[in-house]
C-alpha cells in the first residue's frame, strides 16, 4: 500500500513537471489547436509507440519510460499526451492535428443488423437440421423451404454466413429427401407386377 502511494505520487510529480504551463503552450502552438480535447485509445497507442521507439534508441531510460507510460495510460486530454513526448527529438513528436489519422466510426445500426442476421442464420440452421429427419413424416419440405427463406437475410452477416449456408443446404437436402420418398411411394406401387 505504501509503495502504491509512492508510485502514484511519483507519477503525479512527473506529470505535473512535464505538463507545466510551458508544455501546454507549446502544445497549443505546435498543433494550432485552441482547446484541449479528450483522447481515446488510438491516440494513447500512438504516443506509447513513440515512447517505445525513443526507449529503443536510448533517448529515455527504462524508468522514465515506465513513468511516461503510466501517465499516457491515464491521460484524459491531448495536452497530457503531447507533454509526454514534448522534450524528445522531433522524430518522436506526436501530431494530434487535423491531418492525423482519426479513428473510423462505425454506424450504430451495424451491430443491430449483425444481430438480426445472426438470428436469421441460426433460425435457418435449426429449420434446416429439423427438415432432414422430419422429411420421413412428410413435413420436411415445409421446414426446408422455411430454412431456405431464413438463410437469405442470415447470409448478410459477417459472422453468420456459414450458419445460414449450412441451414440452406440442409433445407434443400430435406426437400430432396421428401421428394424422393414421395416418388418412391407413387412410383413404387406401379413398378410391382400384379400377382
């Protein structure tokens, strides 16, 4: 517990020393940004990669790297991140400007569409599996058609394509078995010679 308090105190002193008024002003001047924005995991990862390269090339010590890594991991804003690399040579400077790569934002509808596709695919798989043994009871064709219908929207999902495909194949197989049994019943009786 005492060691943890010392570590927290060391991080606080390091962050305060690194992020004085000078580094905040340097950050604003170098990036051309007027306000301090919040950062995400992508920005933190970029700064951690720069710090790792600085450590490999001997610009910072291992102890200093660990302190800066802790500060970057807890950094809420861009100025805190910039302050961790502000005293390093230019090749290790982080550019949070407008030309920097922004994280791709996925539309909020996509997870819902993926969940629906997964539901359709599982339904197609269940009906497809059920159509094969129930074709003996002469309801396999109906379940096979339902499996084929549900497999169409189920195949649109990235994770559920194989389930939908297997459901479709089993549905077709159930229909084929059903048609074969009906053909045997119809044409099986006519093929026997009369006694």
